[in-house]
């Protein structure tokens, strides 16, 4: 994905090498790498003006198990970490869900249970999509 974005933006290799302070071989290795350090990924996100972290955060939203209310409340009260709302959905996620419904790949109840999306939220998406 990084390589595709760099090609779309027509960023020359020498500019990337200068930005990352590395060789062309290092850039090629990054393109072919299965994973990258978060600091490197942040730099790619900046130079290519694209949030590559979104791939991971969307995966967490889709596939994280429902937590028990007691444990999640306890963790919020005692944690010093910032709390993020799980139910923030991008347009891509909404379109993906609605497309599965339209194609008959999944039913409403399957989407609600498999992706932990509130039923009312799904119905709101469906209603807005009709307009």
C-alpha cells in the first residue's frame, strides 16, 4: 500500500531516501516488508499524507470481542490511558457493511453479532443510504 501511494503521488526515490536518510535498497525493503516500526510508518503517513494506521485501527474495531461491562468500566476508571469510543465508523466501513447486505453476503443480524455493531446504528445507516 505504501508503494502504491508513493507511485500515486509520484514521489521520486531520491526524495524518499533523503527524507528517511537511507538508501534506495532500504526503501525497497520497506516496501516489501511484512511489518514496519511505528515510527517509520508514521513518517510514511506524513510524507504520503495518508493514515496507514487506519488499517490497524479498523481491524481492531471490526474484530475486537465485546468486553464485559464490568471489566471495561473498571479499566476506564483506573486507567491513565486515553479512552477512545469504539463506535466511530468511517464511510468505508459503513459502505462495506451496506454492500454486504445488498449483495446478500450477510444478514442484518449477522452483521450486528459478528462486528458488534448496535442494531440501531445499522438501521440508521440503511435508512440514510436509501436517501
